[in-house]
């Protein structure tokens, strides 16, 4: 009986530890998304436009994505649409439109400081692109009919090269894999649950063997049943402990799935996930 009490105390402590980890992990992950505090898209029609726009953006159909986001903004004045419209304008190199939309986003959404800093970086990049295009020198025309000599009979001077400014590197946010797509974590959790079920069956069988032993007159049979009871209890404790560990580990992996990460890039695009929906991120 002393061994049984010790095993029970260990299982109780393990459950407490797993519940503590499960209570802490969601709050830690909730702070990862820069877009988490933007107002949610509530209407079904607006959310349908958001989903459709994201699908087009994911396949680089930026014009179609832009149309969906603009239609969604007309249906519901949600800040996430302004953000995504600005990213589409950047992808289409419509720098002045992107500047206008991102400024409106900052004025209306009042985002967190980290998101403000990111959008201001987009604004600076767009302004630099406008400046570069405005001051880019024109190439001198070349007479393709006589590439080696001009009207004077001399070889023409080499046309001046267009000076292009390479945009400075920026930061893109790469979203982590959604928890519900983690097949490995689901598998670990499932094995743990099955092990817990087997543990329960073994414990029930031990109880049945104990009851039979108490009602058996034969000493030899009674001892055999007591031995089976002890074996089943030990097997139940081991299987249950393993099941708890596996189930707990699987739950933790589902909760603490890969976090968003930042990466310095020159040209990139990405789909970011937040509690408000999916936002497009990138540099073009």
C-alpha cells in the first residue's frame, strides 16, 4: 500500500506541473504578434473578403488582392484592411498610394509602438523610392540603325548608365506555423491519451482481481489474484505516468508552437497571422 500512495502522490504532482505549464504558455505566446491588438474583423462578408484577398496575395495576384481588401474596407472599416492595402501598394510599387494608406492606418488604428516603428519604416522606404524615381536620369537615345557611327562618322559616346539606388535592407516578420497544423504534436498527444486509457483499464482490472481474491476460498487462487492485482497496479502506474508525460508534452507543443521571427531582407513578401486575421508583410 505504501508504494501505491507514493505513486499516487507522484501522479498528482505531475498533473499540477502540467496544468502550470498549460496556464503559462498561452499568455507568453499572446505577446508575440504585432497585430494582436488591432480591432477584429467581425462581419462575415468582410472576413470573406479578407480571406479571399489573402489567397490572392499568397499567389502574388496583387491586383486581385487589392480589390478584395478595398471591398472589405468598404464593408467594415477595420484597420487590418488598411495595413494590407498598403502592402499591396508596395508590392505593385505604387509608392505614393502606399504612403497615403499607411499614414491613414497610423492615424486611425493607433497601433502599438513596435508596429508604429515598422510602418514608419515602410513609409521611409516608400518615400525613398519616390525620390529615386523622381531624380533618376534619362538614358540618351541611341540610333539603332547605325550603332557604330553617328552622323559625324565617329563612334557615339557610350550612353550614360542610369543610377539606381539599392533600397536599404529592412525587417520582415515570418509567422510561426499554426498550432492546429502540428501533426507531430497531435500524434504525441494521441499516444498519451491512449496510454492513459490503457492505464485506466489496468487499474480497473487490478480492482477486479482484488475483489475476486476477497471472495475466493482457495488460498492458492487468492494469492495468484493478489499477484495479478499488484502487477496490474504497477503496470497502470507506469503506463499512466508515461501517458501523462506524452499527453502533457503534446499539449505544450500545440500551445507553444513556433513563434513569429524577424529576418533582414532586401526583397520579400509573407503572410502574417494574428488574432485579427491574416496580414500581409514584406518588402518589395
